């Protein structure tokens, strides 16, 4: 499956029945981060989650068919800081809009980072070299 570079966020959500329509909820964190804004219109892609015989339907474990983070812990990346997060950390985006949080970096800086933590929707990188 090909995923657009315009992907803003990726999350799992339940479809709920509201009587005359159905709703897919956006996690509050995506609005708080500024990834999406209430009242704006977005294209939505729904990807069926594969279920194994041992699945408990909790939704906590990602399906093997779901996109995995494009970085790994210990990996070195060269990134450009595009934004500053609410807590003052630098924000860089890599493949598919995946976010790398870089403490101590400023907007416009190009830095070499080592990935120290990887989550499904973001990673944290430690600056190794500034201005590569």
C-alpha cells in the first residue's frame, strides 16, 4: 500500500453509530498538536484492521498491516526543525509526516539527531551535531 506524503496523522479509531450517521473520532492529541483543526475538512482513508484468532479486540496492538514508524531507536537522522511544540521542543517531520521531537532545537535549524525513543505517532531525537 502506498501512503501519501501529505498524511497528517495516523491513529486507530472505532466507528460509532449515531442513528442517522456514523462517527470516527479524532484523538484530542491531534487537535492539541495542531495536526488537525475543528471545522476544517479532511480526506479520510479507512484501512481494515487485520484480526488474528488470538486478538482480544482491545486495539492496543498494531496490526502487522498498519504502517510502522519510519525510524528506529538508535538510528541517526539529519532533520530540519519546522516548528516548536507547546513545551518548547523542536519539531521535525520525516516520511509520511511522522514527527520527531528534538529538545533544544529551534525553528530553521538543521541538525543530526540520534533517535532515543520511538512511539507509533512520534519519536524523540537527541542532537548529535548542529548545522550539518
